[in-house]
C-alpha cells in the first residue's frame, strides 16, 4: 500500500492522466477535421494520437496493480472529452445553416442580416396557422452566436433552428 502513496506513483499517475487527456482531446479534433474533409491534419493528429495511446497503455499495463494509474487513465479520458469539445467550440471551423421563422418580423430580420453582410434568402412558407417568410441564412460557425443574437434582438420569440452544413458550391459569405 505504501508504494501507491509514494510521490513517484502519484507522478506516474498524473503523467498518465495528462497524456490520456491530450490523446482524447486530439481524438476529438481529429474526428472534427475528418468530418470536414481535412485529410492532412487528420492524418497528423491520428499519428500523434496513436503514439500517445501506445505509450500511455504501456505505462498502465506495466503497473496494472497500481490503481492510481487506472484512475489517471479513466480521468484523463473523461477530461480529454471535455477539453476536446472546448477546443473544437473555440475553433468553430465550418458553417451553420439557420432557418428563422418570425411572426410578422421576418423581413425586418432578413434586412438586418443583409445590412451586416450575411447572405439571406426569404422563402414564402405556410404553417399551420398562417403564411410567413422563412429566413434562410448560412454563416461561418464563428458568427453563429452573433446571428442568433441579432435575430433575437429583433424578435425574441423567433423560432430558430441551426445545423452544420458543408458548402458544395459558391454563395454569399460575409467577408
């Protein structure tokens, strides 16, 4: 039991935790880049990720009797997921497609978005209760919060849906 409480045992467990956290954060980013067709970056991240994984697994399996290593491994995995998600959100690579429905304020929303330089399409639509204009807008993910805030400042009751998209051809993108 004294072996588990030694500074070396804690240092090794912390090293396993840190390496596994980096490994899983890279895995999250690699997956994001793979989904966006960035093969070179995906390859590099996958290569580094694999090396870290082999080293970490070797460390854990060499001292499988030390529960601190297993805890460090599991905690590093869980933390790496959160860290990877935070990094991915900060990078915000890609595009978001908004569908915006507003009772009576759609044209005002579309005009405000256009004034800000966004490409907007207004589509006549009919819902259960009335006719309206559907505002269709695609933006860089980094601008998604800005667009949502602008829409809600005009109509706090607007119905907004957003999804990630992959542009296949040219269009109007804010410069």
